[in-house]
C-alpha cells in the first residue's frame, strides 16, 4: 500500500491573477523631505491579501540610486512569504502622463519580514531609480506626493 502526498509547489503556480488592490499612500510636504541619500520615510502599514505592507520612500535615493533619483520600496511586514505582482503609479494632477513602474504581470516573491535577502528574494522590492525628484515635484497635489500602490496575486 502507498500513500500519495500533496503536490509540492515550487514558485507561483500558473493561473489567473486577482483583481488589483490599490492603496494610495500620501507623502505630505514632499518638497521639504530630506534629500540625504539613504534616509527614508516609512508610511504607516496597510493590509492586503492577509499581509501587512509598508511603502518606504528615499527622497534622496538609496545606495544604488543615480544622482537626483527617488527610490521606492514595498515591504512585506508579515512573518509569511507571499508572491505578488505590484506596481507604483503617480498620477499627474492635470491629467498629463502618469509615472508608472511595475512587474508587468510577473509574480515576485516577498520573503517574511525578518528573513535575510537571498538573491532577488527579500522582504522589500522596488526601484532605486524610480524617478527624478525634480520631475516628481511637478506631480504634487497640495504639496503631497501620492503614490498608488497596486498589488495582485494568484487566485487560489
């Protein structure tokens, strides 16, 4: 007699993605935020897909940023890994072209918050050269930079 175990999944299984969940994060007084490289502002945590998330902005860039660029990172603040597709969108206040960066339908694995990053898998992901700070100043709404965090995952 034999016993068959459940299939062990490696990576995100193929399948349909959920609808986007959108979390607008507003950084008030953006123009006055520090432009010292590596200094960051962490937004309050928000919930999505049973996980806690946090958007972190480096107004003066992180250690990998080119001069003048702002860095953005989305962090999994939960003690459990998850695979998601994500993107950041900043809408122009006068309806001109939006600024958008994202995974374009690719699931990226976010490890648990206290884990040590290994290769491309870590608790935080984002962009060191998201956009020039000087460009983002044109996108402020009453002095605030509003970053829409879009997240979706595989449907179960």
